[in-house]
C-alpha cells in the first residue's frame, strides 16, 4: 500500500512538472511601434511575472493552467489585460497606449487639499521642481512664468509687487501703507516687500491667487496672494544637493537634509547660497557692481504626538549683501523750468559729461557706494489639531527685517546728493487661529481670527546729505548767492521716525453645495487697522552763517520738520461666489467682492505750502475696492486644461505715490486718486501632447486707467509748469496691456553614464507689451515691450540625479524693467536694466 501511495504521488509530481513547462512570450510596444523597456507582465492573481528587456520582449515560465489573464503595465501608459486560453499560443504582440493624463494639481489656498480645476478661484501654480529647473529662484524671475504678476525693484526696500497691476504704489516705497498682495510662506504673512528679492529656499509649490482674498487669509489682500509651501520634514531620510555654475561668476548651491530624530519627531535643514558678479561697470571705482550675494538657511521640526495633532516649528534667516541695485541714466527730457535749470545745462556748467549716452553699454561713474544690506528672518509655530470633521489651526510668528542701504540718487559722478541712506529695523508679530473643514454633508469652509502688530523705525537715523555740486542742481534763481563757497556742501538732514501699527480681523468663507452641480460660496471679513507715526527731521552742516538770504537758500533745500499723526479705520467686507459644474470637465463661477485696503499714513516727510508743513496729507484714505470675476475652467480632454477668466476692479481712493521736486520729502509722499479701474481677461492652458511632450501657456490682457484723478502730480517733462494736473482717463503705471508666457518640455528615455532615465530639452518664453513707468502718464517714461526666452537641456533619473545646461535670455535682449526720475525732477531719469544673457550648468543629486 505504501509503495502504491508513493508511486501515485510521484506520478502527480511528474504530471505537474510536465504541465509546468508552459511558456508565455511576446513583445510590448508603444503606439509608435517602439519597444517599451521595463514594462511589467504579470499573471493576474499570482506571483509569476517578467519585465520586458531592451527590445521590449518578455518570457514567463508558469505551471498555472489556462485560462488566466496577463496584465501589462508601465509608468506613463494605460494598463492592459490579455486573456490566455492556451500555453502553446504564438508570441504575443501587445501595444500599450500612452496614458498621458495631466498630473492632478492639488492646492491648499482654501485651507484644505483640493484639485485646482475644481476651485472657483483664478489661481496659477508653479511647482518647486519647475522653480528650480527654470532658475526662477526669486519673485522677479517667477513673474516670467505667471504673466499677471508684476514686480518692480530699484532695491529691496523700493519693491512693488502687483497682481493685475494692483497691490502697491508704483515707484519708491512709502512704509506708511500696506501692500495689497499678500505674501505667505507656510501660512505666515511676510509684511515687508523686500522679501520678494530674496532666494526661495526648498520650495514645494507656489500658488498665485488673483483678486481679493480677504475672506480666506488673515491679512487683508485686495489684489491677490502668494501662497508658498516649502518642503516639510520627512520620516524617511533624504539628502538633496544642487550646484550651478555659470558665466559672470555665477555660483549657486542648494542642499537639504531630512529624516527622523525620534519615533515622533522629524527634522529638515535647508540651505541656499547664490553669488554672481556685477552686470554694470563703474569707471570711477573700476569694478563691476550689481552683484548677487545671498545666503539663506531654514530649519524645521515636525512633531506628531498622535494621529490628531501635528506641530511644525520653523526658523529661517536670509542675508543679502550685494554691491548693487545701481541704476543707469536712461535719458534726459526737457522740463518746463527755465533753461538754466535743465539737466544738460547744469552738467555743462559743472564741466561734466555722462560716461555714455547708451544705457545698455552698462557703464556708470557713480561716486557714492551702492549698498543694499538686507536681512530677513523669523520663527514660527504651526499647530494643526483635528477636531470633528475639520482641522483647528493656530499659527504664531515673529519676523524681523534689517535694512542697511546706500544710494547715489543723482545717478551721476557729480557730488550732488553725496549721501542717501535710510537704514531701518522692522519687527512683526502675528497670530492666526482658524478652523477649516466640513460642517455638514453639504457645508464646508473656513473661519478664523487674525492679528498683526508691526514696529518699523529708523536705525539710528535716515541721512540725506548734499555734496559740493548740489547748489547747481537745486539752484532756483540766477542769484550769485547760490555760488557762495561751501553753502550746501555737507548740508543735510538726519531723520528719526517710527511707525507702530496693528491690524486685526475676523474672517470666514463657506462653501454650500446646494446641489451636486451648483454651489454658493459667501464670505465675510471685519477688519480694524490703526497706525501711529512719529517723525523728527533735523538739519545739519553746510555753511555756518547768520545771513538771512543765505539761510533762506539753505531752507529752500532742506528744512527741519517734526510731527506726530495717528490714524485708524474699521470696515466690513465680503464676497459672494456662485459656482456651477456643468459636467465633469466644465466648471464655471462668478464672484462679486467688496474689500478695503487699509488706511495709510505718510512716513517720509510731508510737502510744504508757503513754508508750512501740510499735516492734512498725513492720512491716506483706505482703498474701497469693488471686484467682479467671471471664470470657466475646463478639461477638454484628460490630457489638457483650458481656463478663461474675465475680471474688473473699481477702486475708490486709490493709494498712489507722488514724486515731488521737494528734496525734503524723502521718496515722495502718498495721496489718493478718486477712482481707478482695472479690467481684463486671462487665458491659460496646458496639454500633454504625448508621454514625452508637454506644453503650457497663458496670456493676460489688462487695461488699467485713472477714471478720475483731477489733482495728480505732473509728469517729469511738465515739472516747472502747473503744480498739479487732471490725468483722468490716463493709464495706470506698470501695466502692459498684453503679457504672456509659454513653456514646453520634450523628453526621451535614455541612458547617461550607465544610469537609466530621461534626456530632456525645455524652454520658457515670456513677453509683455510696453507700459508706463510714471505715476502720471508721461511721453518719455515708457518702457518698450520685450520678449525673453530661456532654454535648458539635460538628463534626469527617477532616483534624483540630473544634470543640465541652461541659458536665460538666450537672445541677449536689452530691456528696461523700470524707469524712474532722478532726485529733484530736473530732467534726467534712470533705468533698472534687465539681466543680460546668462548660461551655465546645474547638477542635482538626491540620496534616499
């Protein structure tokens, strides 16, 4: 019996071995007939599988008896199944179709993770990977990817960040007003515009929201918001390295390290450093200026005590020490002043000539050093606690800004303004508490409270000082007394000022899903703002004299001024959005919002009338914004998006800057225009043409004008005539009617030094039409339109290795970013030059 049992088992084994000799083979190709290398072929429900070789071939030996199903899959292709009825079938020929579906873009602007195409907000998203590869390491470069964004910077302090032409005053900065574009990093509001000139550090994603967002964010944002997310600590160890080398001595290094510190604590440390030689040559000092010299460090700790609680503590510090932000003399206009007060006559009388008449020679002869010491940093703590169906979030932060500048505000080698320095210190404290989540099956939203306290003061004094040639620049009559030796040399002002402000708000927005297709989204905000300024300016130096005529001349240039002012304002604002999803690929929405840009206060001195300071000009009324939006977001195919937005904003009491000829009013002063209107349309789209070719683009049409501004300052060419001008109907500064960007990337599976990955070539193009660079429309201060093209090509792997060469402004386009009049409005104006062609190589590597 035992022998028979053993014989039976042996027979079964032999039979099974015989059956197990079944072989399945074949080839996997793509739709173009090319081999798919590394595709997975598996017998469904088993562990029998194979990978295709370099020719796309596979072979599986199995003892599983038909019928069964083979499954074929590979990243970037749609999976495919094939029924097998017999093992002796001829080799299979399998064609995989490109999956080629656009990656889902998830945003957090509404305090919860949502797919961008389903959110009824005009929003643009730039991934951290694109930021890094495109070399868009600050906002000034990022604007080339988001054409509705405008940034103008003559130095970090004097930076204007606008969306659709609205947000901040155009030109020189006055700290007495708040920006209309919110700038948030990991939920923390950054109050100083200088942050936009610094390098991004370890960015995960940048969301640019267009239009008022005061019912979603703590700080009032009447024009839009940047919502920047950095990469978070991970419990999986990883190290990233990136180094770039380029012409003009460009070196940029970035690195980060993350991993667990304990079972419930993870950390991340990130570093960024950039250096580049100058793009202008100073023939006086015989060195290049406008260098880049930035260092940044960011550290984070993530604590997960339990499944419901998350605590993120972050600290950062950035140091900027460029020899730079110098401007070139871009041109000279004839004002309406008398002939002896024209710029060309002044420099002729002083036996001086400009080093070049062509600003794109990039040559200057400035005799006062340009210095832009810029330090920003802070500490924040973010606590997320799951409560019911939502999350309760508390964000606490302290931030600082230290500013140490030196400028040559006459833009020449003459000693007119020998010193122009406004060192400042700034501290801000902010607290936000909000709850976001689902309140019921049909109702979701966010509700929160916010407080922001700021203290800005001079450090120790702001200094303006005249040089030996100043008398000729400010000479207002033909009296020979102006030529009195030493009259104005060393004569100047020292100013101590401070601004203490507080902004508090309660805000909320709901999303009521009335039906599966129709939603109503109401939002409301109560805002309170107060500001207090102390201003004390004293004069010093110059010729010591008791002669009343000479004293009168000195006082006509600089005079002492002292005042205190306090303003406050509260208001309600809100919005209503109606959203309708016609089907799975069309979403439409319309929005009306009412918002207020906070009350302002002048903090650079006030103009005088008949020798008396006009204190009534200290208060700047809050902007009253009525905004309309109509949008449609579509997915014409699973491989594409196409969105169209129409918008209009009417702003009463528009806050604008007046550039005054009075040197005593440092950086001009603020005023209100009666009514301004901005309207336009925006079209953006993206398409994955194939697995290896992707394309995106956007175009914006924007029309901005002063509907009513009857008491505006005159443009540069009309200085010396009427003091004010009715510019109603004139265009707003800084707005190109047309702006657009386009980008594409072509990839191909390949090998590089035995590594498998993808070779790629990519480009981004940006264009904008001409725009006014003067708060009051001018015949001369207009910047010509320009186009920029950036390209890169290289190799990357999924494991984190990449190397590529790149060039920015590859056609070496000469262009101005901004034009601005010289101090005293005597006829010459300066230009901020765009960067020339740069090129280099970048290497990246990750260890995980």
